[in-house]
């Protein structure tokens, strides 16, 4: 609802109040009721008037949308892309509809990870009881047994879940740009084991139990006749207030919920450390590679701060995409910053051509352009460069070991002679 329309609605009330204040003092009660009305109404509340119920489909088919052969979300009947403003002048309702569709998209991507990418869904905590809150990650069959290479994927903050880079891209662009599926499929093709983290799944929501209102002790000692008269006046005053108020507000009621946090996974940083300790550190892979987007980069730096020696011994290279980490604020030590300079690369949002060097204010890792100024697209646009970076890092690690062996062998032969 526009502000001008709201002004026209409130104008007669303001005029009426001014007239009452200048007129008969006996109208004081009406003034009080009108003041109470204005104090309890704001534009956000007014926008809820006559809002349709927040009752949305729970399937893509129910929304009349489907993904086509290009991975684009299209209307089943019209073939048109998703329309956010389904109902004009009802932004809140449209936003709730978008969020409901987003939850369906999340489940759809989970299905793709299992069916198309052949990943396994692993419950965490690993020793969770049947009754406690749980989360999960996804892993390839050989994630812990692959002796050569393991790739770990970490998305950013917000509504995204395992397997996604950006919900907005999935809905408005396509599955390739918005999900981690292209990374997973190519990694598997190139012989990597894969672990997909789920750092935003930190709690479950349960409906808040209704609390019973305790009977008031007020007036317990007063005469019954006086108490009855007072309660009758109170009820009548409430009825008049509610009459004025409900003329302007009758929104759909939303359930109140409680958040029950998941043990040792209550934040993205906790989750990264937990998955490292229970899975990545236990893997057989000689070379571990990380791809971390946005807040995922911060979670990786926090992991390194807490497990520095282990990370250095196991991780070969880290690809960050528009990471929001800060080595100063996170108090990363000198040895961590030096290791990041040698083993990490951050593809940042920039209109410079892909892989062009970008100046950095922080003394951590090299920054290069992702070839786009859109934050959410940086992972997809840097996709080919990341795999090239990993291949070169792996080759450099192998070659740095081979010359040492060759020199030692040559020295032994020379001494024998």
C-alpha cells in the first residue's frame, strides 16, 4: 500500500482528534481511543489488511513451475520465467511466496545431489540420539577412501543450503550457475572424492507451546459488585478499541517457533570444524582442496586458526570466491597468512577479465577477477579457472617432491663412485 493512500486513510482520524481536543472535554475518552489506535498501527501493519492467507503449495507442480532441459525454472503453462510480483501491492505476501518456493528448491537440489550426483546423505552429529536435533552433509562413496584427491565445497551465508551457491540464481537464471552440481560432476569425472558441507543448517524450528494466561489476583479483596462493574467497563473499553483497530488490521497469523540448535554445529564456523574433525581429517586423500564462497571463506579461515597444523599438512590448495574473510578481524597469525599467500586464491567480483590480478588491501592471498561484478555469480564464472588452479597446485606439489628425491639419489650415486 502506498504512503499517499495511508495518508488519506489517517487524515480524517487526525482531523477528528484535533476537533475533539478543541471541543467538549467530555470527549476525552474518544481522543484516548483514537490515540491508542494510531499508536498501534504502522504502515507495515496496514499493508497486511486484506492480505490473502499465507498458504502456499509444497511442490513445484503446485506452483505450476518446472525446470526445463537447460536447467531453467519456467512456468508449466506459459513457459515464462518466475514472476515475483504475483499480486500487485502485496510485497510481503509475494516475499512469503518466494520463500515458500525457495524451500521447495532446497529439497529439489538435495534430490539432485543424491540421484544425479550419486552422493550419500550423512547425518550429523555422528553420534546423535534419536530425539536430538540433527543436520546432514553429502559425500561421494569414495570421499574417505580416495587416496589421491578430495574436494570440499562450502557455500556462503543466508538461506542457501548444501549444494547451492545462490537461490536467486537457481530461480532466476539456472541450476548450473546457482548450484554446486557442475563442480561436483567435474570433480567426480577428474577422480576427486567429494564432501559437500551444509553450514547454514544450524538449528531446527519447532512450534512454540502456548502458555496459559495466569488468572489475575488484582481486586481479590474488593467487593464482588465493584469488581464486576470494573471488569464490565474494562471489557467495553477493550471492545471499542478492538473495533477501531480491527477495521485497519486483520493479518493472517503466523506460527511462533523456537530454535533448537544442533550440537557442535550451531554456526557455520562450528560446522566446518566438526566436519573437518569427523570426516576430512579421517580421509585417506593425500591432497585436499577447498572451494569456499563468501562466508564460507571466513569459515575456512576460522577452521585454519583452530586446526592450523592439520590443515597445512593435508590441504593442497584453496579456491575462495568473493570471500568475506578478514585476517585482521579474525586474528589469523603470521604463519597462517604466509600459508594462504602460497596456497590460496580469491576470485573476487570485478569487471576486469577473468583471472586478472586485483589489488588487495589485506596481506593474505592473491586476488584475481572472477570476470563478473555480481557477488553471487563469482563461483560459476571462475569454475574453469578453479579446476586449472587445483591441477597446477597438485602438479607443483608433486614436482617439488620429485626433485628432492632425484637430488638425493644423484648424491648417493656420486658418493658411491
